[in-house]
C-alpha cells in the first residue's frame, strides 16, 4: 500500500490485554528500562491494523472562537465501564435515535473516512473483535481525529452525538476530551462549535455526549475529537451521530439531509405550465392531449413536448443550480415517449450538464433507454456530483432530428440507501455433482433432445479423461465412457443437443462447464462451438472454443443464475450449417471455489514472501539481548491499482480511499485521443496533468491508457474523415505530442495493436503492453490464450517491442482453475502479465466479494502476474453495474471489505525480542518496512526493503 505516512512509534502499541470487567484494552506507556513492561510484553501480543496518515492542513489556533453550547453539552461520564454495557449502547444507538451518519463509526474498516489532524493514527483490533483508534504524535491539544460530515447534515435538524473515548500516556489525574465541529464558510471564514466535553482517566472508557444544530449550511462541516494535552494519545472506540424525529422513533437519515424526499425539480408535472422549463436548442410546447386525443398524460393533466428538433441533443431542460448537494446520490425518474417523423422506437437519454467555477464542463449520462410512440416509458437512473459546480442543467435528449420528445414528469430525489445484500443461503450445494442427465450416454441419447430438426446419435471414440480444467476442479475422477453425441442434419448454427435443467440449478451457485467437442469434415474454416443456456428469454454464455481440425477440443466456461427463472435449457451449438458436431463428457457442476484457497495461500507465501534475518550491532550484548523488536510493513511492492477519473479527485472521500488502498493508478478516459484532442489542434491535457499531480503527491505509480483505441465509435469524427496520408500524419503527431509530453511519467502504455511498431514508440522508460479482454474466462474463442499468443508472436515478428501482456479482466462467475490455466499458457512467453481492468459483477455483495477474492487470489499466487489494476471501485463511476466496492456515498460494501481484508492479509507485521545471537527473524511480503528496536537505554527506528529472492535476506542494523 503506497500512501504518504508518518513514522509510527509501534512501541506505544504494547497491548497488555484486558479483563471483561475493565471493558477496554490498556495501552501500556513505554518507560525505558522498565522490567515490568518487558515482562508484560513477553506475556502479551501486539495486534494492529491499518496505517497512519499525516494530515495535510494545519488549522489556526482557535482560542475564543469556540462557542459554548447549552448546559446539556457539559462534561458527562459514561454510566458504566462494563464492556457489555458499551457494546449494548453502541448497538442500540441507531435503533433508539435514528441512523448513525458517521461512516465507519466503530473503525471496523480501519481508518476509512477518518483523518488525523496534524498527527498520526492507526487502529487496534482486540481479541474480542472490537476495534478502536489510537491518535498519537500529538503536538497540540486540538490535534485529534476528524470526519467530514458535510453531505450528511442539514440546517434546522438537531443531531445528537455520543462517543466512547480514552487516553494513554503520562497522566496524573484526568484529561479532557472534547467533541467539536469545524464550520468552514465559502468566504474562507472558519468557526468552531463545541458539542460536548468529558473528563477521562487512564484505563477507562468514558462517554462524551452533546448535541448540535445548524442555522445555515456552511461550505464544509467537519466533526472531530480533540483535547488531551500534547504527548497524550487519544483513544476512540465508537462514534454515533443521529438525527431523531420529534416522536423519538427512527427515521431514515436521508430526512436529515437537505434533499430528503423532496423533488428538486420545480413544476415536475407541468401543473404550472412551462414555468422553470426551457427548450435545449429547440421549442417546447404544453399539451393536455395530442394526436386527436390518442396521447394523454399518464399522470396529472399536462405534458410537454420538445419540438422542431434539428439535432439529437435538442430536448427539454431545467436548470437545477443550487438545489443539489455534492457527494450525495440522486435518483432520477422520468415518463417519456416520442411522436412523429415515422419513428416508432428510439434511444432516449437523461443527461446532466455541469460547469465548474473554472468553466470546466462535464456531461453526466444518467439514464439511457428505448422510448416508443405507443405508450409512456419510465426511465430511471442515478448520479452523484463529486465537485461543486457553479451551474447545473438536467435535460432529456436522444431521438433523431424531427422526432418530438414528450415528457409527462421528471423527478430528482436523494436516492434511498439500499440495504446491504444478505449472504445467500444455499442448502445442500452438492459441489462437484454433475447436473447433466446421462452425460456418459450409457442410455443412448436418453435425457437429450435435438434443438431443431437435427439428428442425435450415440457413438464411440471420444476421450476417456476429463478435460484439464474440470480435472483441476474435481480432482481424481472416474474415466469418461468414451461415448459421444454425433449431431447430423444441421441446417442452422443453433442446432445441437439440449436438456432442460431448470429444477437442477440453484441461485447464486457458480457452475463450471466442461466438455470435449469436435467438428466433422466439410468445414470451410475455424468453427465456433458454444455451450449456451436459454434462461427464460435471455442467452447466457457457458463457454466457447474454436475448432479448426478433426481433433477433440476442450470447451470450458462458467455461469451463475441470480434471479429465479421459469425455464432453463442448456444446448451446444455453433458450427456452420451442414457441419457435423460431436459432443462428449458434458459436465455442469457447482464449484466450491473456497476449497482452492488453501493451495493458493501456500503458493502466495512461497512466491510473494521472503525469510528475513535482522542482525543488530553497535551496543553491548547484555543490553541487546531481549530488546524489543517491532516490524511493520509500510509499503507492499506488488502493484494494486485502480482506474480513476478527473471528476473523482474532486471528492475527498474518494481520494481518501484511493490513496490509502492502492499504489498504482490508470486513467479511465483522460489520456485517450478523443479526450486530449476532441477537435483537430484543440488539445486538453489539463485533466491528465491534474490527475498525474495527485498521483505523484501520494507516491502512486501510473499506467498510460491508452494511446490509440480502434473501436470506431470512440474515434473522433475529424480523424475518421482524414485520407490515408493525413491520417498517418495525425497518428504521428498524436504519438509525438503524447509521448514527449509525458516522457518518463507513465511506467506502462497500452497501445492499439495495429500501431505496435518500434518506429512509433519513443519512450524507452516505459513498458509497451498489448491489452485484450475475455482472455482468461473461456467465453470468447477469438481472444482465448492460444489466439492471444499467436497475435503477440506475430507482432514480435513484425518488430513490435512488446514488453508486457495485459488481460483486462472484465469477468463473470470466475473459476480458479480456468483462470489459472489461461495464465499458465500466457506465462510461457515470459512477459510480465498484468490484469489491467479487473472488475466483477453481481447483484449480491457477498457473491461479488467471492468473485473478487477468486480473481485476486489467483492473480497474486501466479508467478507470471506482476500487477493488478481494478477498473474502478466507487458506485456510479464504474463501467459495469453492480461491480463497485464502495457505495456512492462512501459506505464500504462487502466486496470492498473483502478487498481490504486481503490487502491486510498480504501485509506483514512482526514483533518479539532479540535472541542470543543478536538477531531477530521473521518472514515478510516483499516491500518496505520500518523496524523499531527498544533497548534499556534508547529507542531506534530503521527502514529496510524486502525484495525478491530465494535465500533469506540478511539486514544489518547498527544501533
């Protein structure tokens, strides 16, 4: 993990445990030469998670600016120190007073959403599973821990605050801990509002309580805890801020936010005519009916039309400036239809246009769907503003010129927070059991039926062994029968053998597909063979392979059903009409994907860790023996990265999660040609420059994506209109301009394959990658590993300086052995392999987490893989639905928690004592480390690096 972090004095984390009566883990102060401390440390352990972070801004001294609150905000103590009471209070706080607006309130997500104010912090995990934050290296009494709550509070509401706090350090008597608000106005003025204060003594948790309300909404609202004297550590166990309703019953916290359930659209159903509405490059008209009364409003009495449209972007709009809050998710619903120009069905889009104070513009696609001239269609979508635009307009567009857009209503409301997905309960999953009837054809073709008028017959002569990927999942297995289905009289590509498997499938189980397939003579070229599933009215891909000769080919794939179907049919199809198809050993079975994790962990430890010997010198052996050693990894050398966009970096919460949990970045669009040169000679490198500056300031490495993109719809119209000579000149200018501007700033470049020629590439400091999709999942024969290898070898023969292999990794229902097999095949070439755009998708957060864990473990355990880039992590800023790790307003979902847990698993910490040889040994993941050595006379901190190597790394440290 690459973040800017301050040195952490881990000797403060000598955790000596606690009794249940005391209700908290005690932090033992370090006293040099203390024999009692030494003995206590031998008996206990250090348990820490997450990393410290340095605050970037220093507040001014406040003094008299703090406003005193009412009497109910005076000092208060908790009624009990019993841990059961503490847990009960915190568990019940939301039920009794409303939803907690504090994110990561109990630090179970590490330091996510929290920021140390000019000091350092980390999280300690207790054996009970509880966590608490330690705020240390405090030089001023106002330094503490803070969280931005701007988007979750509104004026006029009363908020109640309760936090359990403690202190550690040299303390005689007690110390005050304060809960405070920092209010930052747009004009730069800052005021402070005290919420509550409590006195805290060592070895006790106390509760600080209070309430607050805002008469007006400042530009920024920050809650923080502060107060103990400089040098004292502040401990925080849980923080709750709720907004109860008048009758004391729980209400959704959205009602505590300005947007609430109110529609921000004015005159949304045109009751007030066309007031607040305008045409976007066209005319708008109010109607109560059209087409001789055939078109009437579905709701209300009126609707509007956008008419005399000459461009597809013409439509109806409303300015909503000042009515939206940044970092809040909004849901949009519209009733629309079309009229005229002999168009019966067409695309309709809802778009948000924003302009920032610096005149930067952005178009946000909210919803896209089909509208008809037959009836009203409901369109829905969501959006979120990362920044604070000076002007915002929402509009409806899309149909071809001459077609009227009809709008009955438009609603924009603060989106309700979706309930977390429950983990799916799957009874008797029967892992490894084939659900295909008569797979071995012992009963002829019973259980199978021909799809179409083809003819099925049972024959002999197919392989007796399972295909390799199935063998890897199932382990030892009885031989196959050697019988196969011969499909003849095929007059359509979709004709082949089929079975109904509706009652044999279980929701949310991941099924692996495996079969041997072959084609008959007469094919004019390579033939695609596919195991397909008809799930009600949808086609689901179960796996594909390309057959081009008379040998048997392995077909493998996977699928999952997440919505209860009424009918599911599996069938094998693909070759051209007239080509016979042979199918043997069809296996469809649910996979226990976690069963492989133990094996992967073993591979990971062997590949990514190294034994280390720390050899100490410089002091006499008597004072060195038994000295305390605390080792902490500060940076993992393996690249874990993510895609980001320019608008993302306006969101502090996004940036906070990104810099804490990723050490590489790739830009989604901002380096693509259509972005940097939308019109010929009109360049925009500003966005990419600002993103590079952010990454550089946090020590995050970057990939260049991408120099060229072959997809025609993504190529600017001015480029498509060029003749060959002008096109070559434009391509050369693009290369010269981009690569000279960013020379040495991007470690990798993804390049259009047709442009992979040495004369074009002018940045020798970067590695040139090929980059393709569906290489690892078995669902696309055109990009299978074998085809990819042929393409790479062909490029090399043409002189292309290929330096790495990119696998995009947009995958569904991943299965370890299939992914691993693809990596094995590609690894033969000897190039470093990166997953460049990894994402997984599931409506269920737990299944999404499982998919992500499968991919991360397979990649991290494979010797050919040198890096993993996620294609985003924040909801509403992903290319695929249901693939995010963090919900739109900053809540880490189960998939995000799984990612963080794996990052923690792949980070090393060690503690102990110097042995009689003056050494300390441990095994650690490759990366950068800090070690703290405490002898009877002094404390020393050193840094070192664990790099790759087979033999133990010996690090000499002079004290």
